[in-house]
C-alpha cells in the first residue's frame, strides 16, 4: 500500500491516517500480508464514522470512513477478527454493519448505544436466550461454564459441545465486565484521562498508560526527554516480566505442578515489592503520564542486581519445567494453533509468536527507546501450550537484558514537561505483555472528545475457540491460561 500523500500522525510511533476506500484499503492490507488491529466508531456534527487500524510493513494506517445509508461494508470476510468488533460498534453506537452476524456482543440488554450522541439510552432486557450455535448428533452434550466461575477471576460464559470428554466446539459469550470505559473518557481532562487509562486493565497498567500518553503527546506535538523514554521502557519490561512469571506459575499449577506456582509467585512478589520501593506502586500505576514520568529513581545498581538474581532463578526453573515428564505430557500438542490458522485469524502477541506469526512492535516498528536496543523477538513454531510456555521464558530473559541495558544508558535530565493546551487526533501503540495495545484519542481544547482503547485479547479470544477443538474438557483451563486473555481489557 502506498503511504505517499497520507498524513503521518505526530509522535514517535510510525502511524499514518487516511479517509475513504473502506473495502479497497482492507483488501490491499490483506494482500500485502498486513493485519487488522482494531475497529471503532465515532460521531461528529458531520455524521457517523467508522475507523480501522491496520499494520503493514511501514507502520500503522488508521482509515476513517463516513457511514452512508445507515451501515458500512462488512470486513469479516477479509479479516475474521472484525466480526466481534463490528458487533460491538453497533452495541456502542447503533452504527450497523453489513455482515451476517447481528447478535449483540458487549450488550446484554441493560443499556443501549451508550456512545451515541445524546447520551445513554435505556433498554428493556430481553427474555430471549443468546442464540448460541449448537452441534447436534448422537452422543453430543452441551456443557455451560460461567459466567460466574469457581475462582477469583473475571466473568465470561463458555458453551462446550462434547462427545464424552472430547471437545467438538466452543463458543464464547463475553461482555459481562463492560465498565463504560470509553464513555467515561468523554469530557475528561488530559490528567483525568491518564488516571483512567492506567486502570483499564490492571495487569497492563504501564502499557495502557504509555499508549495514552503517546496519543496525547502526538496530538499535542511534543516529545518526551530521553530519560523519560528509557524509564518508560524499563517500566514496561518490568511489567512484562512480572506477568510472564505469574503465567508460568499458574500454568504449572494447572498442570498439577504446584511447586512451579510457589516458586514463580515468590520471584514475582519480590519484583513487585521493588516496584513499590522504587516507583511507589506495585503495579507502577500512574507512573507513565502525558509529558513524561511521574517518578524517577536514583540508583539502578539495585535493580540490575535484582535482574541477575531473577534470571538465574528462572533459568533453573526452566530446566525443571523442560525436564518434568508430567508437565511436558500436559503441555506438548495441547491447544495447538497451526501457523496458517494463526495468520488467517490474526492471532497476535505472544500467542501469535508461539505459532510462528512473528510480530512485535519493539522489533518491527521500533521507536525510542527500542530503536537503540536491538530487541530479539521470541518465536516458536509449535503453536501449543508448550510453545507458549517457551515464548514466555524467552521473553523474560530478553526483557531482563533490556532492563539492564536501559538502566546503564539512562542519561541525566528532566523526566516531565508541561503540556500545551491542544486539540487534535493522536494514537499510541505499545507492545504489552499480551500483544499490541492501541489507544486512539480525539482532543478538543484539552478535553477528551473520544477515546478508543484496544486490547490484543480482541484478536485472540476467537482463536481460543479453535485451539480447544479436539482436546479434552480437563485441558481447557490449561489452554485458556496459556493464552491468558483479558476480560477487563476486552469489555470496555
């Protein structure tokens, strides 16, 4: 696709924007091996619009399309992951699409079109059941799980079609965690929006905060200092390591190896305590803010020593995991997603990289500080639970290496600058621990008119339905955990 003549969004990420040619641009992106990141709607005095964010070799392209005649062309035949996004645009705005699947997605009947101009409209809950697709035949049974689960996790509903213990089909129903985040952004000042962005998904605080800050800075036309940029990189990599540690422990536990949960939990807890002592918050909430950083640290030696200790312990635990026959029996060939299917469905993030779908913003579209770090992308060809475990281990070691490098290269300087009063459009694009986090933002005189955050779980939840097919029911928790998808980041 020719980016010539398109407007580049101010900021450090390679993002362009264009208008019109809805289907033509989607088909061109697919033909060039690009991928769809997100779809969202907006409304102005001029009418209703839909937006699509695509990634190609040169960077991200955000396409804006005016909706004529009450609906817009369906993209799910080009990018299958578009289906649920299109359904959610209707739930949020009442902007219809021309696709076949018209079922509600985020809306469960208690509200109607909250982002439509004029405010939230009431709705009468429907007494009709959600029309799940059912498999019929001799010996086929249906197992309904959730939305309330037997554990301290977020709600999601799963319908399994099984013969014996073999899974024939899974269909998901999400939206139970809808919190009105996108609506809440409207009318907020930039500092107020920063606090909300940090609370979109608690395990991705830094990723969402950085994406929001990047969007504000692009709209306002400012660039943060080198010290602030490196501090952001350190915080993001620490967040990545902490989440991978938690996942590796939970995966061991789900496979009946509680030793792994205990050991990885101890390492993660030590890391979070250092976050608290250095940055003032275990999850580094409100640390990355528009204009720079709200906190700094003076001595990096303690953190470098910590990374060395973590690396040594995790290498020992990796040997235990790889040599443990029981774990490998549960991990290998379980929940497999072939590379071709991963590419077709748009599987992204660490799950995509575990199925040879190699994409990582830190490598493919590196901006400061990653453009000076020579990041090594962790990939695997297996596509199963074992591959997703392997990618997590590799990413931990790489992140620890990057943290050490960034600490060693920290320059002196200010970490914060004042934001000018501004209006405009900006976008932030960050590689979080699950995958790419996007936040698009429209500002008018320092007040947020529209904000759209996007979690990589949108792409990956549908793929989970394919990953479980042919496995047995007891393997579902393990497969699900190997993806570790976010309900909170999805149900916005």
